[in-house]
C-alpha cells in the first residue's frame, strides 16, 4: 500500500479540511507534520483560500502550535501575483479582497485602485459589498480583463459551509451575461507550476494531500502527482463512486496517512538515522 509514498520527497498540503477545520486543529496534524519533517521530506502548505494574507496564515498556524515557516505557505493569492507579474502587464488592479490581502498586493508592487484599472481581480472577499460588486461588473462589462484567485464554491467551517469565491464568480457571471475569469488557483496549472518550482519538485516525487475532489485531487490528476484524499473535510466516501479516476490513497484523516508513511522503508531508514544522531 505504501509503495508510491515511499518515493515521495515533497508534500503539497491543503489546510482547511485537511489539517484543521475552521479554528479547530485536528488532533493528528502535529504528528503528521513532524513525521514529514523528521523524515527529511519537504512540504508546502497549499491553499486556495484567499481570504487571509500569507502573514495571517503563518500567524494562524503558529497560534495553533504548528511551527510553520512563512516561506512554506503558498496561497492562491501568491500564485495570482506570480501569474500577473510573469505573464501580464497588469499592475493597476481593482481588487475584490479583504484589506489584509489588498495590502499584500501593494507590498508586492501592485497599485490597488478603482480608477482605470488594468484588470479586475477577484479573491475570497469576506468584506464584499454591493458597491464593490456593482463596480466590478461595470468594469468587466466594459472589457476590463478579469482574473480570479480560485474556483471554490464554498469554504468549510466548523458549522456549515459558507459561500466562497466560486459562488461570487457565478453571481458576476449571471450579472454580466456570462463573464468567466481567468482562474489561477487549484486545480489549474498556474498554481501547481509555481508550487513545484518553489520546491524544485517533480511529479514523480510529489504528493498532494487534500479534502476536495474537484480542486486538490483534480490538480494532482492533471499534474501527475500522487494523490491522497482525506475524508476529514468536504469529500465523503460516497462521492468516490461517481469518479472516473480514483485517488491513489483515500484515508479518514492525516493520522491514517502518518501510519502509512511510517511503514515506508525509506521513511523508517531516515528516522533511524535521526534517532542514532547520524
């Protein structure tokens, strides 16, 4: 069962629904992350959720007791900024985003404005207002390029799911007569290409771990990664029946994945060396 994972050296880890749910850290998460680090493997916390800045995610993980480095956090916001810088001339942006994400764009050299912007960029904006939506739709209908950080329809919480960027995309599509944005986040290539480059990883030595079939698993399928679906978030076991392609591994939680990893020969060898002080 552990054959494919024995070759994995890099883990792309979804966060909400995989490592925690809302503000509740899953009990098995610390041991899972320690197992990755102790075995000499690398990881990247990979999230589509663009309602927080990279700094805020770093703070959240550390507040939960997870000793994460800020450089290990890669959001759809970061992937969008990389795309804009490397593939467009858009530097003046009309942003639908929370204030801290607006500030992250500014810190990375973008001008956040509602006056003749080069593009409309939609994030998961929990401060969304009717005026923001009206302005965005007006710009889009006038031909302003339109980009979205990710397509998730809902965001999981400890209670019920809440509308996410994908739902706002659908609202704008209906209001504009069919406008569809360029989407950067999972499962699209712009997100995975940037993440893989950051890790200096290859598909053969990389696994993605997540709770969503249409983003996490789909991105893994497209990129040729080892796919691990956890059932601690959005996906349920009954959803697997209708899939044309099955994930490589399906586990109840990252705790089960930790046990699988510990059965890997390469993993055990690295741990024993560490234990011996070599």
